[in-house]
């Protein structure tokens, strides 16, 4: 047996290992990445969540009951990988229900909305705790802003520009979990965008809780220092950036000036994701949404007039309390007639301390599931129709870095998903292509332009 000198052992192999898992939105991913970089500086070795580690960090989500259940499963998974592993739960659900999380066997630390950004300071002692530590401030005290961006994806980055929300939608816990609307400074956003580009990433996705409200809370002021339009105008002048995508924007904040600017932009792509939640005005009023269906229809028409090729995604909730069959069918027909490209369908789930819980007409789970299934089927039809309308046209594809069952996938600027047999030379490259056909699994085939 060979003698192994101490000096021959890689320093990296002796470092404590830390694994991260993110539940929920792109905003959570950007924050997880920022928190993880603190551990890189503190001499930890980052590993996949599927691997044994000394520290497991789960960034939680509060939007659906399913996210709560997934947290329990992830805690169990971490304990199976390392029964002595230190487990920390951070983020939105940790802010809202710290006591509930503390009762999960194996959780050692719970950090809320403010404390999560100081996670590194809480994990000096990695031994398992007899009693879970909880550090969660009152949400009214969450009024500072933490810049964040993710770079773990080899092709695109999620860049946080805004946090919190001042809206009072009856079904939503986000204001309770993240506090008031506040924004990064314009200078910080530009600086972070440049850092991302210096790493060689080709696409930036702007993210936040309510990004159309950008500028409120900038420099700690309650008024808007800048508007979202001014933000995207400034980013559009940054030469290193190839593509910028807007993750999601409220219809009442997506004005004609923003739509017109994107249509002429050098970098912003023709892809919008616009929450609707219901196509029934009665339900929208009950939800306390800040628009009705005529405004939503107007926004889609404005996009399609200037960008007929634009991809438009829509968030919809089914089974909201009081949603009658007539309300649902009104919503369904509204979506059928809209010139949109796909749906993100959410089955309503009861969230503690929300106003929707006071509505007596609770929709049975079986009815919620049926309505969800109908809208998911409609989404498949809408996406197929949109893809078919793009065949024969030329676009630029950004190819991703993951080998998916022997294929390399990528997206056009207007969010058509393509794939081709795995070719590592395509990874993180922008290729001009002609879209040719749709394969049996719904991907678009193409040929690279000579």
C-alpha cells in the first residue's frame, strides 16, 4: 500500500462540504447563489444536494402547499445522505412559519427574510442541535435591500432588481414573507450586469417580486427614484450584454412605453410573462388584483401589434374560493381567445393569514384538479400553435450547458425551445437558425444558417 504524504492531499478535500437547494422562483435562485458565494469565500467546498455534505441549506418558498411538503422531503433526503449533517432552512416559508419548520426532525437552524443573508455567521458550529435555533425578525423590520444574482447556470443569470410588494392580493403571502416594495440602485444593477457578462454568460433574466414597481425604495426612499422603463433603457446601453429577458411583470405596470421600447431594443427579447390569475372580472375583484380583463386584453394586443412573433406566458390560478363553474368557464373562454403562447397553471392552495381564507365558498380539491387539468391541456395546445406559427422563420438560439438524455437544448429569443443531438461545442453559444419542424416530444428541430 502506497504511503500518502499529508502534502499530497488536496486542501479542497479537507474542507467542509455545503449543499444548497432552492424552492420556488427565480428570485430565490438569485439569492441562493449570492448566499452561496459567501461560503466560497469562507473555505467551504460546494457540492450537489444529492451528495453527502456537512451543511445542507434549503431556501424555502411560501407560494403553495406543495412547496411546504417538498421542504419536508428535502430534510429527510439530507438526513439520509448524512445523519449528522447540519440543516438550515431559510427564506420565505422560514419567515412565515419558523415554528412549524423547527418541529421538523433534523432542522438545526431557521433564518427569516433578513437573517438569511447572514447565514455564514450562524454555521460556525456544525454539530446537530438538540433544539432548533430560530432567527426571524418582524416583517415590518425588513426594509433593507440586498443585491443578488445567480451564475450557476452556464448560459444565463438571474439578476435581482427589486424585492417585496405593496400589493394586497387576497391569496398571497409574499408581502408577509418579503416586506415592502424596495429596489436596488440603478448603479448597482448596472454593476452586477457587467460582472455577469465578464463571466461569459450570454443572457440576463431580470427578476424580483414586482419588477414593474422598480425604483420604489431605491436609496431607502419611499418614492420612485427611477422607473422600470428607465432601468431597461440604461441596461440596453450596456454593450457586453447579449440578451436580456424580463421574468414577469404585472399587466397594470406593463405600459405602452415599455412595450414599444422592447420592440425596438437591441438586447431585450420579445418574451413577456404577464400574470392574469383569472379571466373572470368578478374573481379578479375578489382577489384584489389591480386590473380587469379589458386592460389585460389591451396589453396583449399592444404586444402583438408591435411584435407579432412575441412569446407571451400567463399565470392562472384555478379553484380560488368562490370560483363558480361559470367563473371558470368565463376564464377558460377568455384564455382560448387570447393570442398567448403558454400558461403557468397554479391550483389554489390555502395560505395561512391570507384574506382568501375568510371566503366561505371553498372549492373541492377534485374540482380544483379538474380545472387545472383543463387549463394545462389548453397550455399544450397554445404552445404547439405558437411553435407552429414560428416554423420557417430565422432566430438566434442560446444553447444550454446540460446534456439532457443525449440532447443539447436551447431557446430562441422569443422562447421557442429547440434541441439537437448533444454537441459540447454548442454550449453557451449563440447560433442563427431556421426553425423547421416539431418533434414528437414538442421540441423544435432546426438547421443552423450557413
